[in-house]
């Protein structure tokens, strides 16, 4: 069983929730410096009646914001349609090629010096402009929180390490996977749910540094199975790699909510 939620100073952007009792503490560490994970609903509101939470120390983490841009004008660039010719024009090699081809044609002769001079002005020039290199916004990715989390036993390795990691891994896993096929489920019970018999992983809210990230999903959890242990085989000190991902991409409003009231 994980740590129970304790009445603490809540981030400004956290929905109101009645406090519940706590059975454990993380050695008096400032609550804003604790990395905490709780269950929440699809809107990011803490689940009523849910008292379990994961509490640990964050060793490292980041919040990259990634956007995708493209240049739709690339196709209008002659260099993409005739790359060999455009390359020869820019490098000046095309002039030697043209001169050799014309010289091989009977009754035509070679290029004059004046013609070579005029044609050589294209050497070192490009048709790339600011217009055909404009970047156009196409999409934005969901927010990822790759974290390195530390679970350490100070008093009880079972409660402070094993139960905490177990809870984190449970929330990263589907709540239920049906052991029967869809055909078997439909045959036993004709309902919409029988076509979708399994339950996906739950949404979680992440708390750290006075900020609240929700709703999130646990994309991955990686915990070592070989670590220092006590006599009951409970791990004493474990670094866990976990990645949290937002349910949807964020916009300006979501960022403002995240930083609202910070430092006040």
C-alpha cells in the first residue's frame, strides 16, 4: 500500500479536495520538494475516495515542449524537381558540360567567351529565398516528463520502497485485460462493454515543485530488480526511470495554469 495523502499546502492550480489521513511521512522533506503521484479523473481532478499516492525524491527530470513544422513551399523549389541540374548550375559544372555538348554538335561550334561569361554568372547562386523557406506549424506533441526517481528505505523498506514501486507499476499497467476473446464475451453478454472488455491504465496527477501536472498517463516505468536488500528481500535503495505523458497536447492556457500563483 502506498503513502496516504496528507493535508498539505496545495498547488494553486489543484482542484479543491477534502484532506485525508496520512500514515507515513517522507522524513520531513518539504512537501514541494517531494515528487508525488496520485490518481485523477479524465479532467485532472483528484479521485474522490482515493487515498493512495506515490511519494519519492526526484533526482532529475525535464519538461520538453516539441512542435512540428514543415515547409510546404519545398515542392515549388526547382532544386527539388531538378536537383542534378540545379546543382550543376550552382557549382558551375554545368557550363563545362554545356560547352562540351555544343562543341560535339556539327556546324554549331563552341561557346564564345562572351557567352561563357554571361552564363557563368549563375555560379554560386541559389533559388532558395525566405519565401520558399517559410516554416508552417503542423502539430505539437503531448507533454513528456522523463524522470529519475529515488526510493529509499529510512524506516521500513517494504512500505517506503517496495509498496511505492508496486503502486507506480500498477498505475502504469492496464487496470484489467480480459482473459477471453471478444467473441466469447459477446456470446456470454450482449452489450457494448463486451466489445471492449479490458480497462486501460488510469490517469494520474503529478505534483512537484509547487506545480501540478494533470491529467497524465504513465508511459513507462523501469525499476532495477537487483539492488541492495534487507533480510526479507525488500529493496533498500532504488532509482526508477519513469516517463509521464499528458493526455492531450498543451496550449498556452495549460502552461498558464501550470505556473499560476508560483512564488506567491
